[in-house]
């Protein structure tokens, strides 16, 4: 992709109302544009990152056995009346009446709709266990939207819903999603700590938030340092291994400000392991039994032929919120530092003298070879001054910068810079490409 033909509206300064680093950098790097309070247009660079995050979330859900579908954004109010949540949900729900006077709502979550889909088609325990997920835009009418995509009104979310015959099976499904979330956040370059959470308006008696530690996090969290050091559990785990993953993490103290018990923290955690930090919620999972299946009559015939209300759980990941969380956890004075897995481009090729025929030819060769080897390349072929080009490259956070100029070309070398460390080396083009493709 040639930068001269790309749409990348960067800003030298962030708007004054952007309070946190991720919001400032997303505006400055041309990832988003605010259209209304808490509502953003996703510009090309931001959309590329969003799609990569979405794909990793999707792959980890499918590895865990969840099946993707897509539900509509507008839902019938009557479904929510069945569950008893229509009047209880509060002013965050955007309620709508269409031209036929039907009451609708812009979905903030999908427990009711997915339960209706399930009860329409699944009649026997033999179809269980089942986990359905989708990745869809949602809307919650926040009273005070702020912090950019971290607390917006419209947001992209992955939500999954498990259906099981009994509580024991449902808790296994919960632990499978617990492990899948740890794998997901690890692939995104994040250290996420599961913390016991309030179930809120979703309901149930078992819930965990997944918190990414960041200096600019929205709330204070308290946990055992060993939780941050644990590796992702991996895939294809047996039930016994899932139990082990869950028990190992939930045995250690971890709590948000709202759930924190200072005395318990001191009693359960060695002094050297007590970690107090700022954190950002990026995922939330719930087991809520028959909270929705009972009032909505979502039943299956059990092994004994008797109708049984299914046990359910729900599992949310804030896909668009994750983009902000990654920036909060990974940036410096120059701009964003994307993990390789979600970077909008793998390499930025920088032409230091766009009017020089030899330099341009070398840049074109580098781009063609890298793209031929499967790399996403952004080629800065503009006539901007070198300082401006380097500033843009650092701001947008592409993991590698390959710089080609007349002086280096005369010496038979190009400059390769790793954005995360700032390390630079001058090597022949062949060696630079070999390093980039691993």
C-alpha cells in the first residue's frame, strides 16, 4: 500500500478533550474520528487493526468449540419482557418504536435473543453441549461516554452463549471459555488477569473479569504477582486440565477496587507478591444457570425423556475496547507500539528521497519482495521530509521500519529499525528481508 494513495489523516496534536493516552493516539494516528459522543468512525488504519483483533478472537472461540452466527442489532422488546429485563435494564438501553408501533431496542447484549434461537431449534440433550457466538456492534447509552473507545456508546463485541444439560456441565463450559480468554489475550500481546466479579444486570452467581494491567488503567486492581507471570494455558485441554488451569488462577488473590478486601489480600498473599496496579477490563464471563431458560422456557428432553431447563453462561470480549487497551499497555513518547499480531502493517518501507530514481527502484524492489513473501507493507513514497516520515512511522506503530536512502544505497545497505526497542541496524537489503520474514 502506497502512503501517497492511502487515507491516513494524522494530527500533530491531540484534541484537548482526549483525556487518556489511547484516545489521544488513536485520534493523532488517524485510527478513528468522533461522529458523536461515544460514537466513532473507524478510519482505514484503525479498521485494519480492529479486523486483526476480531480474527484472533474468532479463532480462539472456534478452537474452544464455539460456533459462529450473527444476530441482528435490533431486538424485539417482547423478548426482554419474557426474561423480565426490559424494565429492569435501565436508561442505558436505547428503546425504539418503528412505524408499526412495534417496540424494539438496540441490543446492548443478546441473552434473550440467543435463548429464543436455541429454544426454536434444539429439543434434545443430544445436541448439547452447545456454544454459539457472534461478533457484532452493540449500543449502550452511557450517561458520560469518555476515554474514546474505552467507554463509548457504540462498540464492537464478541459475545458467546453456552447451553448445557446441568450445572456440572455448564461449569465445565465456563472453565473452557476461561482458558480460551487467557489464550486470546496472550495472542494479542496482553497479560490479562482474571478477577472475581459482580454479575450485575446479566445475573448469576459466578463471574470473572479479565483485567489488563496498564499505568493509565481506569481503575485500581489488587492481585498476586504470580498471576501476571503465568503463561497462557494452550489448546485442546482435557476436563482435568481445564480444572487445573481454573483452580491455579482462582486460588490466588485478585480483585478490582469494588471487590477488594484489604485484610484478605494481606492474609492470602505474601508481601513480596502483593501487586497494586491500574487495570482495564477487556473481557467478562458469567455462569447464570437457568436465569433465562426458565422464564423463556428453553428446555430439552433429557436422557430420561423429561423436559429440562438448560443451564447457560455468557462470555463477552470488548473487541473495539481491546484496541484501546493494547495502546494503553504498549506505547511510548513517539506513539503506538503494536504487537506483531495486530499491527495494521508488518513493515513500513520509507523512501528518504522520493525523487531519486535509484532509491525509488530499491524501495519498489523491497516492497515487491516483502509482499511476495506474505508481508503487509506500507510504502512511504511521499515527498515529506525525513523527520516527518520517521515521526509518522513511530506514531502509527508499525513493528518494523525499513529505510532506504541515497547514502545507504551507495554503501550497499538499508536501515532496519524495530519499533518496540528502537534498535537500528544497517545491513544489505537481502539480509534485511531475511530478518523480516524470519
